[in-house]
C-alpha cells in the first residue's frame, strides 16, 4: 500500500471513530444521486457520469454504492481506451464544520474494467482494490445535497467529481 493510501486510511479511520463518538441519533435516510467528474489514469483521462445510492445511519456515517453509467473514450498513442465498468462500495464519515457544511472522508472497495483497442486488436483488463477519498458537502435544501470530492479509486486512478444528491 502506498504511503498516500496509508495517510488516507488513517484520516478516514480518525474521522469515522471521531464522528461516531459524537454522533447524535437522527432518523436514518436513504439517498440517490448523480455525479459528473474527471477520471485521471496513468495513461488516459476520461469524463464520467456516475450514479450513487446509499443509506445514512446518522448525520455522520453512511454506506454508499456507486456505478459508472457513462465515460468518454480516450486515445493513447493511437489506441482507443474505454472504461467498460467501474463500481464500488464505500463508507463515508462526515464531520460538520458549519450549520449546512460538512467535510467527509471515504474508504471502500472499487472494481474497474477497461478495454484498449488498436488496428482491429482488442485487450480487456480489470482490477479491484481499496479506494480512499475526501470532500466537502453542502446541504442545499432539506432534501438536496451538493458535494465536491476527490477519490483515489485504485492506485494510479484518481477521480474528481461534483455530485447532486436527493435525500429521502
């Protein structure tokens, strides 16, 4: 595990444990949302659209699943690289910093599959592993949340995204 991943893991655990100690019991809520973002890999970059859904156990801890629904195809040295699938399951730990603002850390597991093609030849590869990230969230209205976040999906694959979420 890279040193950067260890730092994110430690930060995530501190936020999760610290947030849990001060968690007030509120009504648990489900939520769904859509995000647009930018995936930066070691060799290509992609614009992406994700769907996510989750369950907030309280104001501080939630569990969330995400799935890529669309990404741009990018070329690399004449080859076409396409992300076929990307999905993951995460724990998010939030700490309020103002009445409508929170910072959060996330930790989870992601899986990605991509295909590279060139001159009629095609090769598909997949990978899975730990994912870590951080962000800030703003409660726009009672049922709507906006987030900005940066996540290291896997080693060498970073995603920065903006998210609009409906809480129910």
